[in-house]
C-alpha cells in the first residue's frame, strides 16, 4: 500500500519537462508562431524556407535535440526601442 505522500496529482518536474519533446506540442507551437505572423529568426530562417525543406523534418530535428539535451537556441536579436525624450532602450 502506497502512502499519500507517494502519490501527487500535481505533475512532477520530470513529467513537465517531457512535454516539450512531444511532437504534438512542437506542432502546436509551430502553428501558433506561424498563425501570428512570427518574424524570421536571427538566422534569417522563414516559415516558407522551413516548409520548403519539410516542417515535420524541422520539428523532428528540434525534438531530437531536446531529447538528447543538445538543443542550443540562437542568441536573441537586439532591437533598439526609441523612447520619448530621444533615448533608446534595449
């Protein structure tokens, strides 16, 4: 018989960590970014280029990198935002 402490209805960190690896999750994230007109990445990659070479293959590669812990996102773009008074904020 298991104690109540052994069972938790709240997902563990390990369970939550696995969700991004699911193809369903990756497909949904891709569609969300695609539908809101996501801008090209810092590498200049576009949705059109991804789809030309195969979105499923692209998502599969990302999944593999997530599973093997070799995924390394590219650095974020810096965008200067003009503010009132002439100064810019990064």
